C-alpha cells in the first residue's frame, strides 16, 4: 500500500536510481527513512551491460561478471595491447545488477517498490510525483527519468552514441579471455565515427558491440550487417550463435543538464552523469550516488557539484571536433593511446586526471583543429 508522503522518492529503478538506493541503505543514519522506488518496468530483462574501470574494489564487486587487466586498441594506423594495472576493466550485466539490488530491497522494510509510469514531477510549495492520477509527496525526489530531449542552447552539440551488441557463442575456442577490446576502429567509417568492442567471458563466448557516434540512428538491419561483417572479417569467425542481443542510445552532448530543481535532484543520465565525449556513465553515477548518500547521512542538502568544470570544457571541445569533422574519432583516440600511457588516458576519460596530465594529453592531439573547436566553444 503506497503512502501519501515519503522521505525520499527515487524516480526510475535503473543504474542511477538503484545505485543511489543501495548507497542510502548502507548509511546507518538513514535506516529509518521511508523510501519509494518507482519504475514503469520490473527490471527483469538483461537490457544492458556496463563496463567501467577502477583501481579499487567496486561497490558492486560481488556481481562483476568479468574483469580484464589488459585492453586492446585497433585502428588502421595504430594497434596495441596494453596492461592497464593498477586499473581493471570490469563488466556488470544489467540483470545481475537488478537482481542484486532487488534482493536487498526485498529485505528492506523501509523501501516500497511501485511499478508505475511517472507522468510528472513537481517541486514548488511541496515536492513529489504524479503517477496514475495519484500524487505522492516527498522531502526529496531523486529523478533519473529523462522526460524528452532538453532544449538546446547555441553551442550545445547533440550527437548520439548508438550501438547494438550480440552475445555470441562459438563451437571452437576463439576468444582471448585475458584482454578486452576497448575500441576497434578498423571497420568502415562511412557513417561517421564507428568502432566495435569485444568483451570475452570465455574462449567460446563474447559480447561484441557495434558502436557509432553520429547525429542520427541507422536502419535496424545496418547494425546487424555491421556486427556480422566485424565478426567474419576481423575476428575470423566462420560460424557462431547469437545468444542475446542489446541495443542502446545514449546522448553525447555538452548540454548542461540541470542537477536540481528546488527539492528535485536529478541523477544518472538525466542529471548530466553521462560523459559527453564518451557516453561512459557507470563510474560517474557511482561517485555521484556515494556523495549524495553521504550528504544525506550528514543531514546536509543532497546537491553535489560533480566533476571539475574544466572536464565539461574538454568534452565540449572534443564534441565540437567530432560534430564538425575537424578530426575523425579514429584519429583522436588512436593518437591519445599511441602517445600517452593508457593509465593516463583512462584517468582523463574518467575525469580523475591531474591538470598536468590533461595538458600533456591535449598537447599530443592535432593542435589546429582542437584550437579552432576551443575558440568556437568559447566565443
Ligand atoms: C545498452 C546500454 C549499454 C550501456 N553500456 C554502458 C557501459 O558499458 N558503461 C557505461 O559507463 N555506461 C553505459 N551505458 C550508459 C549508462 O550507464 C546507462 O544508460 C545507465 O543505465 C544510465 O543510468 P540511468 O539510471 O540514468 O538510466 P536508466 O538505467 O535507463 O534508468 C532509468 C529508469 O527510468 C525508468 N523510466 C523511464 N521513464 C519512466 C517513467 N515515465 N516512469 C517510470 N519509470 C520510468 C526506466 O524504466 C529505467 O529503469 C549504457 C547504456 C545502454 C542503453
């Protein structure tokens, strides 16, 4: 039975909503808080796979499905396999994440889960949600729902990262479980920046994703053709079975998403936690959730600043370069990995690098086009 008021409402039981809830439930000071988690689906599908890198144990270490200490990078001009220690590249399957979190939720008498569509949020004299004609209020709403595309400003770039992945199985051992392929740019770039990545979980099984950074989606059959071609031409597979497939679209944008509206706190992609120039979100959500829960436990306001502002500028410049085809994505990433230590590049892509490292990485990129893009962004 739903209450009419909660301490916290968490809108959306995806990566951000569940990560935040797990962090809140870990805080002794918040054990008595009444929490409503609401989502329009029951999160019973393996709808995505998250990869991320970190040096330490993950908050979700028990459900890490596979991890790698080596990564491979391929392009026409530069290919390499590198050790990324002390980082590990980790993979969590969506279904394991949802099951793990819902097992904890079922043991938590202070949390109600409601399956329902949220029609709108409000925060003026009171704060809350409207679902199925019913209004429920809360002290805070943590929102991970993107209610449509935001209104863009003049310098906002809005590209899409879209991808299709196949979990493929082969009869004979073909995959090297010791290394994941982060990016393989050897495929056709005719539609724009495009690469495949390979996440092997056994010698006969791997998740292979075909990814593009472009303004518009492809036709459904084009993703399948891209995957089929990659598996045959570059991985040399003659026969394989597709056990599962996933499809995703993530905005790649320098648009500044509001991080709050009064007592609504935006989280996840809706709260600007997707890195504009790469689409990676998982690690950013983890950092954000931890800080919000710690603030709540200290009875402080749950508004968190996020990464230093300079990272937004770097993302904007890179997006300008990609959007205006000043340098192609393949060349940018190949140059970054060829001329810098992989650990430095990974820290840079995670917004955790030092300013000195950032200057060093930037100095290795083609100066003129990046300077032009930076000017365009600043003026
Ligand atoms: C297929 C895929 C693979 C990805 N892989 C990676 C990766 O490897 N690494 C990485 O860092 N990032 C990855 N991302 C990006 C990002 O991590 C994910 O999109 C992540 O799930 C974002 O979390 P979120 O909570 O913001 O959104 P979601 O996880 O999408 O959660 C939003 C929730 O809101 C619910 N919802 C939406 N509208 C309503 C409504 N009106 N009422 C009620 N509920 C609603 C949805 O059902 C959903 O459960 C991937 C994204 C996709 C789509």
